[in-house]
């Protein structure tokens, strides 16, 4: 397994052998994980299981923007397949999924396993022939309260919603001197969105906002 990727998933709460000491950008992590899934079915199972459990903590619009800019055309069906699967429990994810007519044969192992347990229908819909895999492995990741404690961005999203506002607040707590352009580039949104939300935030009492956020994320 890819050690940096694994350590970041460990920080998000999956029970791997190591854990990143730095805060993790969850959407960038998902995008970076996509190329590994073809050859790492344990990671596929654990990542999809985690996303299924905590999809509400993820910013779907941002994930879509980052995926468009980062994931290759060859790997994009894997991203769409995850969108198909999570959309069944979280309607926001429908914008990520897609149906493809052409089916990709991934490996002889999958074909053999499919004869025993069948193909995963959500992946097949996206054009990928993958044998069914477990997506209900709750014992392999931490509780929601612990995940919120370890990842301040999720605490902000719990309060403000999984949207640009929460993400801009998160970036500003990490790097308060960043310009609107730099924040937009980091998040994957446009500068106007950052500027508009930043002005709204500035209209509030700065000290009060800072104290509230510090209390929320434990800083």
C-alpha cells in the first residue's frame, strides 16, 4: 500500500498501522486514492466503506472540481463508480456518477470472483467489471466523534455544512495570511466565491468568530 495515502486515511479514521500527524484535505485524498484502487482492493473496500459512512462530511462540489482537474480519463470511471454507489445513500453524489456502455475487464481474478459472488452493479454501471466487495466494515474505522476530534475541517462542516464557507474558514484558520486567489487555487473554487464569503465573515466581530472557531476545532 502507498504509505502517504494510507497514513492520511489513518488520520481520517481508518484503522491502518500508521496515521498522518498533519491535518488531511479529504477531497484531495480521495482524488489521490483513485489511481491506486485498480490494484488495491483492500483500500477500495475500506475507502468506499468510510465514504459511505461519512459522505455527509465531504464537499461533493469541490470533489467534482478537483477530480476534473486531476484524474486521468482512464481512471475517471473509478471515480464515477464511487459516485454511483454513494448516490444511493446521499443524493448529492449523483453529480459524480455516470453510466457507460463499454465495460472494462479489470483482471482474471475479478472474473473468477464474479462467477462466485457476482459483479458490483455500481461499478459495472460506470463501465468497470469488479467483483463484489465489502462496504460495511464499520469495525475498521473510528467513531464519528473521534473523527471530528481529529479533523477540524469536519467539525466546521458539521456546523456550517459541507460547502465553500466551511472550507474557506478552515483554510483561514490554517493559513490566515493567504490571499483570496491563493485560497481559491488551494480549494479549487473561483476567486469571487472566496472574496464574497470572506467579506461576509469580516462583517462579523473578528474576535468573536475566532474564539468560536478555536473552541470548535480545539485550537
